[in-house]
C-alpha cells in the first residue's frame, strides 16, 4: 500500500486528476476503476472520482511498491538552480500571489526566451521559500501580459485558487484596469465592442469587417474606457478590459483613430524614442472587493509629464 499526503499547493485538485498526475503510466480508465472499487481511499474512506482534495488529506493507494514505481515514472521534477528569483510581489497569501511584471519581460517562455520569464521567476521564488511542494502541480498565471506591457499578473499558488481565478475571469467577476497614453484628444467614457480576428502567423489582431472571410473566426471583445486628461495632442486613458483577447486594447484603439503612443505595430507613432506601447495593468478588483494596485512605471510617468497629462 502507498500512502501520500496532499500538500497545500495540491489542494483543490480533483481526485481523478491528482491520480492521473501521480500515476502518468496508468490509463485514465484504470484510474477510474481504482477509485470506484475502493483501491484508493482518502482519510480511510471511499470518495467519488471528482472529490476535491484538501491540504493534509491522507491518500491510501492499494498498489505494490514496484507497481507504483513503474506507474509513477515520468512525474514532473522541479529544477531551479541558477534561475533568477527576483520578483516584485504586490500581494501574497497562502493561495494567491500577485506580481508586478516589468515591460520587456515575457510572462511565459516562448521560442525567444525559455528561462528568464515571469512565471519561471515566480517558480524559483516559491522554490526558495519551500512552497513549491508538489511535482504534480505548478503554480500558474491566470492572466497574461504582452512582453512590452507592464503590470499586475495573478498567480494561483494552489490548484483550487488557480481554478477560482480562471472562473472569475471567465464569468467577468474580476475587474482588470489598464492605463495608457493614446494619440489625439479623447474625452469622456465609451465602450468598444467590435469583433476581432486573430492572425497567429503574423502575430496581429484586426477588427472584423463585413468583408472578412466566412471561415475566419470572429472573436467577441469588449473594451471600456474613461479619459483621465488631455494635453499636447495625446490623452491619458483608463481602460477596463472586459474580455481578454490578444492585443485587444491596441486593436480597438487603433480602430477608432486613437492608437497607443509608440505602438508602431498598431499605427502609433514613435515618441521621444519610445517605439512600443506604454500600457500598464495598474488595478485589479477581486469579487470580494479587494483592490490590488500597481504604481505606474517611471517611463509612463515621465512621458505623461512631458505631455502635461494629469491623473497618474
């Protein structure tokens, strides 16, 4: 018999998914049979396949040691020697971590950078704290920011919190606000709802039109904005991102003739050497009313001062 205690980061995982990660060489159908037949027990009792595990739960798996070794080959291992663990933590508790991502850093690895990304730094940070306690669950981000976008990134430290964050975002119960500078004079408030079409090969997004091909996937998107101030041909704007499509803010504002300052890819002009969007995820409001704030980066403050824009 194999005994296994559920760690804090594994809390919230469903029993069948936990076992699937623990025993990667056992077919899912066989895992279901093990649960249903009582060959897996939690705290000495039979549980349903979708039972939600809690930290400290004691699992008993009725399996020989050698059989378990063969079944568990391939479990993910953690290696963070030499990985930079320097992150700006805005908020942290036992389940949730909110980090401030600087512009220029990827949220997740891609073909251009596999190592020094925000999520790798978060993993290294938690590893050094002794909180990366499971090879079967890795803390993950619930939102992603473009490389040149700065601001708040939410990380579920436990399986349960990650699921909760994703549910809040999917149901639009979590409010995400950005601040940016756009070209032209923009006043008042508004809502942009044009559907978007994504071109993955070119890494571009555009507003769907009546002439769009019938087989193109049109994505619903809602962007709300509130102008904060105007000055010298530019406007400071706060944006609520209701949906979270790739390059949504940049595409929507280009479509109304107010591209983001410096956002050359989406029609913006270079300003004072700035050739990328000054877009900052500066405020998140959780469903329970907690508000998380990220101070604007120095480059955004300096640029706003040059343009005599107030409100940041």
